[in-house]
C-alpha cells in the first residue's frame, strides 16, 4: 500500500517562503506523475502543479513564477518551493500521485491536472499566509 505524507506546512507572512515535502512509501511500479493540489473550506480542490515521469512541469497560472515543483526519485520524494507567498495562497496543500501497476501500466493523458487523474493522496498540510 502506497502512502504519501506531506510536511513543511506552517504560517508565514505575505512575501515569505515555505517549502513543502511529500514522502512516498510502499512499492511503486510506475509513477506517471506527482502533483500538488490545494483546498480552502467550502471550495473544490484546485490544481497547483505537477511533474511528470520525464520531469516535465506544469503550473496553475496563479502560482506560475512563484512556485517550483521538484522531485527526487531516489528518495521517492516530491517538493514544492513556494516563494512570494500571498494571502490567497492560504489553503490545505495535498500531495498526490498517478501510479500504475500491472496489467495497466500505461501513462496516458499527461499533464495530469485534474483530481480524478490521481489515485493516491496525502493527508494534507496547512499553509497560512498572513498580511
């Protein structure tokens, strides 16, 4: 059973930086992509960023130029460096993964920007940005 665990959330003032980490454990046959989503109370979970198997990155327009996604496959880890944070970035941030196992091990549909694309999720990490 694959588990994703986020860390690095917290509180910061507007203009500051935070780095989220996500550690994956368990057997992974093929990782099509990993991504970050965020959610505020009463709203849907929104796409933030994703990184595909070949390292291609995609960002939501709202975070482009401020956030950087990266991964360390050897450590089964995913990161999100968040700079120039704004109050509207306040949310619970979720790590997610598109994983495949035999017999269905094809990666189709990249980039993966919809919640339905992802079949594994972390528990979430709160990020609060104050003015």
